[in-house]
C-alpha cells in the first residue's frame, strides 16, 4: 500500500510555473530518488511536501490522510499545518543546525517542545524528558557520532553536522524523510560518511525522498527514480529503467552530462 | 574651592548624567523593539511610516530634538512646556529607540531563513521559533553594535545642558565663571572614562558569555 501519493501537483511563483502535473506514489519502506538539472523544481517539490510552500493545485496523501487538497484550499490554522507537516522530515542542503545548541540538544529540542503539548506531560515530565534524551543518544549512535553529543555545530565538520541534522529529523519519527541534496555543500571527502548513513536508513526500510546529484548513489539506494525537467516529470521508474534503459531523449542527455 | 567640594558638586551632576543614561536605556531598549517590528511589518503603510520616522530621527542632531521637545509644545501649541529633565528624557528615549530599532532590525534580518525553516519543519510554533531558536542568535549579533551605541549614549548625555539640565559638564563649566579654574572640566573626563570603562568590561563579559557558539 502506498504511504505517499502525490497527484497533479502544481506550483508557480508569480507567472513562472515551477511544477506541473507532478504525480507519483511511494510504498512504505521505499526510497525515491529525484534527479534533474538545476532549476528544474526539485527543491520546490520537497518544500511543498513539507508545507514550506503551498501548492496551487493537486493533492498530497499520506497513508489514508489527505494532507493537502488543492480543490479545497482552505487556509489551515497554524496548529493543523504543524501537525500535518510532521508526517515529513526534511534534511537541508545547508544542514541548518541551531548554532547555540549542542548536537544532542539540536536533536531533543523539538521533541521536548512537542512533548509539552501532551496531556500527561506534567505528571510524567521526568520520564518523558529522559526518554527523549535516550532516543537522541541512540540516534547519535546510529549516525556514528556517539562521541560528539556535547559538541556545538561549529565544532563539527560539515559531514558531521549533516549527520546530526539527519538524526534531528529522525527524532520526530517522520513517516517520510526528505533530503535536499544532502551532500552538495560538502567537500568530496565528506560525502561518503553522509551517504553511508542514508544508505543504512534505506537498508532499515525508512521511507525516503532523496533529491541528489550523486547518480551512482541514487542508483544504489533507491527503489524508484523520478527524473524531472522544467517542472515536469519526464521519466519515472526503477533505477534500472532510468539509468540503464532510459526511454526519453532528455533523460539520456541528462545522464550523459552527469555521469561525465 | 576645595577638591572635596568640587568632587561633591561634580558627583551631583554625574548623578543626573547617570539618571539620563539609565532612564533612556530602560525605555529605549523595549521601545526600539516595537519600532523595529514596525519597520519590518508586512503592513506597507506602517512599515513606510516607521522607516520615515526612523530616518528623520537618525538624520537630525539629537541636540535639535532636545530643543524641539523642550520649546516646541509651548511655542507651537501654547502648552506648558515639559520640565527640563523630562524634555531631555523624552528626546533621548525617542532618539535611542530609533537607533536601537535599526540594530535590532539588522540583527533579526541577518538570521538565515534556513534557521526558521528548519525549526518550522520540526513542528515548532512561531513563538517557539522566535524564543528558542532566533532570539539568542540575534542577541549575540547585536551585542557589539549595542555596546557602541550605549557607550555613545554615555557621552551624549552632556547634550542635556543645552536646555540647562545640570549634568556634570555644566556643573564643571560653572567653576570657570565662579572661580576661574578649568581643572574641574578635565576632572569630569575621569568620571566618563571610569563609567565607560566599567561598561566596556561588562560588554566584554557578555560577549565572552556568548562566545560558546558561532552564528
Ligand atoms: N520563492 C521563489 N520565488 C520565485 N521563484 C522561485 C522561488 N523558489 C524557486 N523559484 C524558481 O523555481 C525554479 C525551481 O527552483 P528549485 O529550487 O525548485 O530548483 P532545483 O531543482 O532545486 O534546482 P537546484 O538543483 O539548483 O537546487 C527556479 O527557476 C527558481 O528560480
Ligand atoms: Mg534545489
């Protein structure tokens, strides 16, 4: 059963149409790689999923819940948007860790704030906080940074910062974790450690949407690949279909440029 | 004229100096925040109005503003004038609120959008984002320019004498007329230097306290 279903999504900024007729679906535990040249709309698509942009039309379903419906675009109250966007996590190209908090606190902060909304927060405060911290430690371990809990972001390398950012996103248990070119801001020798963490998540069947320029990685890690050009899906299929036997001329040209 | 008497007189003047300094800060620091919100408002007329106001206040001398607040209401509308000290305080608070608002604004605007967005996708509310993520970063960024502005305020207090508020320089200058001695004027410098020195230490301490992270 598909956990994510996007139908006819459309987004324009002013007069320029950035996304049109975007439809795809993703099963639980699958990874989708999104590839495409610069300016094709990949980031905008992820931002729509995460409610950082509001699409002009289309629908987004997560499980059986319609979280966005362009036919019925009632402006949602802030609280409802916050709730719905928590189906997704987002890892940014530029990490965006909070500089004034340690790695551990970066991970626990949002969880602690959310926990305050629980009805049993007052009674069980101590154990709730302890659980959150325990989980954060486990996540730091998972991304290979158990020794850096008390480091501030500026004391970490880019690759380490990005791994903390991944742990931070995982801490909220998103149904679908999105990555926007997670290694583009990194020195080449640091990309490996981040890709390895993403690969390990794929092996654990985390549902993911990964925008990337690393073709080799996309091929290894993904179950489905979506090639997008000028805001339109040109080709959508398995890694074999896209990378080995692309049908569209535009896909072939793009792959030639990037396997360069 | 004994040293003790002169010290005593200058201290009285310096109390007025410090009073202007403290009252100005107490009111201008929060008022500046309100002004900065106005100048960043999405409501265009409000933003435009606030920015014009800030431009006028920053583009004209404080001494002029002090004179206008003191004489203006009486001469223009025939009101009774504010008492001298109050007039100084009103002009100073408005003037410094305008300066502070620009510091706040550039501090707030310098925080990358990614910080807001990262917090948003983690499900934080607007208030949580401001208080838990943005505020401390803004404070760290504005401490150095605020320190500059506040040191300037210490010295600006001497403008109060233009409407005969007896701050320390006015007291010292009177000794030239009454006793033909100039050293009390140099002596006032000691007060200023000490006060600014203490403030500098305070700000250095604050900067050190915030140096555990980088923005
Ligand atoms: N807020 C915005 N306002 C106006 N235009 C925008 C905005 N955001 C993106 N665009 C435009 O939308 C198009 C798609 O941008 P997007 O960032 O989604 O591309 P991308 O595929 O992520 O590119 P890259 O590989 O360079 O990251 C671009 O032409 C961009 O200029
Ligand atoms: Mg992009």
